[in-house]
C-alpha cells in the first residue's frame, strides 16, 4: 500500500512542477514566485492554469 502512496505523491508533485513551469513560462508568475507557487495545492495550481488559459483566449477574441 505504501508503494502506491509513494507513486501517487510522486505523480502529484510532477504535475505540480509542470503546472508551475507553465504558469511561469506564460508570464502569469515570474521566476521569483517559484517558491510561493510550490506551496499551492495541486487543485490551486490547476485553477490558476485554467484561469490563465481562459485569459489567453480572451486576449485573442478582443
């Protein structure tokens, strides 16, 4: 059972890091915000990414 928990934790941390890199790359956050972003939950990071994508679409519409 602990093996699966370790795998899940590793997958969550990997997803968080990819989202952080995407948010920084898109310019929503700067590199100086990396430490702050690591404190976000996966759900919070996914919400930030979803909002960033929505804002990107609005920029193209107007």
